[in-house]
């Protein structure tokens, strides 16, 4: 859903027919899409300073959530400590596969990470709604900035 929200925003800011924009956007990596949306936001300034601020904030949140998602998706499950309700995972460094990182994730933190992703997606879709429908009184909820999952080396 995060990627789809990003695609919708990009298609809108590109001001192209969606049937042309979406296939082009899908050829880009997530990082390229994120960078393009940031550049388009800065170039167009959307005509509304508040909306520009929301877009830039949404991109910041998106990048944190995407980083967290990538950590979780590529991590190797090790064990759950039932006493502390903590999941332990390991992940190899992308740049140096011999470098392994460990993460200890309390289950409430995993729930928080999922909620932050949902809040970010909701904000992105609220912004898309404003860009496509231009209601003058639409309230966009700006969620708290997501936390970063931080691996530690053994």
C-alpha cells in the first residue's frame, strides 16, 4: 500500500494521464520514486505552502517506514523470548554481507512500526485526495514521525 500511495502522488504531480504515468513510474526503484516525488514537490511547490510541507513530511515518513519495512522483510528470524515478548532477528549488511546485525524487537515495537506505516499511508492518501479534488477545508492529519529500527552489531 505504501508503494501504491507513492505512485498515486507521483502520477498526480507529473500531471500526466495515469495510463501513461503509472507504467513509467513502476519502472523506477522505490528510491528513485521517492527522490522524484521530492524533486517534483520542490519544483512545483503545489501552490500551497501547507500542502508542500505535508508532501515533504510525508516523504520523510515514507523513507523511514520503507527502511523499517526493508529491515524486517530481509531479516532472518531467530527466536521470540516469551518472557520479555521480544523477537530476535539478524540481518546481513547490504554493502558487506559478512557484516551481520542483530535486532531485538519488543512485540509492541513491531505493532508500533505497523501502525506508523498505516498512519503514513493514510497521510499520503489524504494528500492525494487534496491534490485531486482540491477541497479547501480538508484536514490532513500529520502523524508523529516514525521511529527507526536500529540494528546493533554483535
